[in-house]
C-alpha cells in the first residue's frame, strides 16, 4: 500500500497542485489507515473491503477522535480510492458507500442589537483615534467584513456617491451610521493620523501604515469591556451578528451571502433560510443601522 500512497501524494502535488499543508493532511490520514490495515495483516489493496473501511471508522470513533477529524479522514479515503480507480489500480471503489459521522455545526455566537448599539457607541472621543475607532466598528458591523478585509481597506474603496464599499470584487452597501462615522473620520481623524504621510490605507495606525490584526483585536476588546458586554466578542462575532440581524429583519439569504463573500449560499444557511429582495433595497430595509 505504501507505493500507492506515494503515487497518490505525488499526484496531489504535481497534478492537483494542492498546498503543502493539505497534502500533509492527506498523508497523515492515509498513513493512519495503512497502519490499521497492517494490524489486520492486509498487505494488498485488493484485500481491503468495504467492511474493513467501516470498522476503521468505528476504530477512529472509539479512539475519541473529533468528529471533524473523522470526517476529514473519510474524505481522504474517498479521494485516495477515486484516484486508484481512475488509474485502474483497483477494479472497485470500496469506499463509495463509506460515510463519516455527521458534523454538528454550532450556531455562531452573535450579539443582541442592544449589545451592538452599546459597543458602537463606546468610542466617544472626538480625537483622531476615537473617530477612527468609531468608524472601524461601524463599518465592520455595517458590512460584515472579515478583519483582514477591514484593516486592508483603502480610501479609494469607499464610494460616497453610491454609499457602497468595494471589497475584493464585491460591492457592499454602507448604512447611514457607517457613512456618517466615515465622513467625520476622513474629515477630522485620518489627516491627523497620517500627519502628511503618503498612503491610501483607510484605517492607519499611528505610523500611518496598515494596522495589524492584533492591533484591531486590542481595540475591539477595550470597547467591549467599556460597553459592559460579558460575551467573548471577536471580529467574527460582529460578522455573524451582521448576517443574523439582516436575516432577522427580513433580508434574503442570497443577498446576505453575496455581501459576506460566500462562494456558496449554503455556507450562509447557518444564519437562516429565507429569500427575498434586491440587495440595495434589502439592505436599506433590513439592516438595523441603515
């Protein structure tokens, strides 16, 4: 079996162009299967049966592996046997009926609308930092951006003519509160932070360069504490809250999916199962701070 595993791993890298980390995951999963087969004195792939694979999954479950880990192992086995069948190394794909445990997806943590209001009103300062922090939090909740997208925003990404934010090829509406906070910040806050420095970064640090993820996390944590919110609030929690609140107010799931940048609407279904209106109209009527 080792020779076939080597061929498969080479195929993943040379033909499928998979990343080193992904290949290592496949290699680790299948090496574990190989060890199991060795314990059963199975030396030839043709001797592996569907029952052997099913008992292997039982073995993993008995070993207290996480559900997600077992599911990944099942996926690795499917990929391995699909390859073997394609290159005619086996005459039957015995993994075809193999199923892993159902992965339970926990609902993402969200804030109540009242908690969001308290958080967004926490930055009260009219100095450059206060204006920047207020604008950052408003934009994050108004658009559902990932923190990496937020800190890499450019001034040129903001279109005040249409009140839209352009991020990674998608256009996201800006609500009234976010637009007003951005306007105040760009007029009185950002020029102070930049202090004559060149650059297009929308939310710079004190050096006039792009803020780090850790830097924003510290800012967020300080305002969560100031707002008296007991929950563990991360940038993802604000992103989840953005999606959940839109859907709670009647937004259609496809529009929310587009705004979140999900490639598959099924990814968004963790928030709700709804349908409805065009994006701009949807946002204007559904976002609590539009």
